[in-house]
C-alpha cells in the first residue's frame, strides 16, 4: 500500500522533527554545549507566590559532586544564606535556610559534569508572596538605593557645580573687598 512516494514525506517529517529537537537541545552558548541546565525550580524568570525553601537545578549530564556551586543573591546582590550544594546524578540543589521576603532573586550556578566539562549560568526569579504585604513586591528600598548609586555621575556634577558656586562667591567677595579698598 505504501508506495515509494510516501517515503520522502516521512523522511522530510523526520528531518523536521529532528531539527526541532536539535533546536531545543542545543544551548544558546555553544561553549557549554556538553552540559546545560535542563530545568530549574523555581523556574527561570518565573514569579512564585510562596518563597522556595530549595533551589533545584537539573542538568543534561551527571554532575561531579566535588565541583558544584549554586549561589542565591537578592536584588541588592547580597548573598542569601543557603546550605551547601548537594549533587544527585544530574541534579544539583541547595536548601534555602531563611524565609525569602518578596523580591527578585538570582540563582547563579557553576557545575562540572562527570566528563570534566564545566557549565555555568544564572537566572532570575521573583517571589511575590501575599503574606509579606508590608514589603513591596518588586523594587525594595535597596533597589532604590542602588538606583540612586547608579545616578552617581549626576551627583558628582551637582557637587562640582556647588564647588564652582563657592569659588564664584569667594572670587566675587575678594573683588568686592578690593573695589571697596580703592
Ligand atoms: Cu563534556
């Protein structure tokens, strides 16, 4: 029943399916092509309503337990206390030892697969807990502080302007004293 004409279609479908699979599996950074982060909890770029007590990263390859680092930082880039990274097969995890207030966090990881090749990266996630209504969901005071720090050049221009104003006033005072002496 299946004539020879149906073969190219099957081949083409197969090739298309393969292309999709390759596109999904091949990571954006070819340097770490050996091993990649496959899934994470909390999910990358997600917003979770309850603070996670654990960060779990699943990779494409088995990990070397001796070289797994998972670091959690808050919006102000302060390190959030966690346990040591625990490796189980292709999974690496850390326990979050403190309750996370609402805000944006970054998970950074550096692992080495059992074939000796490293993989590293980072991703953000947001905790928007309805319990901690006192704290703003995104943009903590430390956020604003760092935003102000980033406006540093503006502040230094202001300081330079003030210094210039002091010089002008002092100069004018000298000039005024001189003209009065005459
Ligand atoms: Cu490798």
